[in-house]
């Protein structure tokens, strides 16, 4: 930004400088010259709305392990998972839970509260 509150733009394909008054600008976007660290990474959304990007290391009956470039390895309890989109795809492999009757449960009582299962026993579903 210049002292007269204008922006000067120089581009190799344009012979002269272009000056634009600040009040006429809606915004300025700079292309990122570095590789986007989210490309090819899985998108993990939690039940509280938080989203993490990284490489899925493994997943067992209790948790998912995710390697991130910003926080190292994370261990996320499976009950906190809302959706998993492998490889950064926008279409999740799993989204939910949605309704209790979509699940097979035994050995206790289960209920759905605020988008989460609450109960004791076994609950599962074929994610196909």
C-alpha cells in the first residue's frame, strides 16, 4: 500500500504499473507458491464440528490415529468421529450417527442424544 492509500501492482505481462485506490478494492488474493499440505490428506470431522486434515495411520475398535503436519500424531476416540473422508475427498465414507435404528446393539440400553450415542453394551453397523 502506498502513502496515498493506493495499491500498486506490477506484473511481468503488463508494461506499466497499475495503481488502484484502496476504496475501489474488494480484496486481494495472493496465489500460494508452496504446495498445499491438505492435498491428498484425509478430512476428519468430529461430533463437535472440529475438522482435522492428515494421513490416517490406523484405526482400531477404540480410536483413529491421524498424522498431521501441524500437530504431529493425534489419537481420536471413535465416539468423537462425525465423518471420515479419505484422501481429502469431499464425499465422506461415513457420516453420522443419524438414527439409533440404523445400528445393531446388544448387551445394554442405548439412546441418541444431540447426535451422539449414549449407552452401555455393544453397538455396531456395517459401513459397507
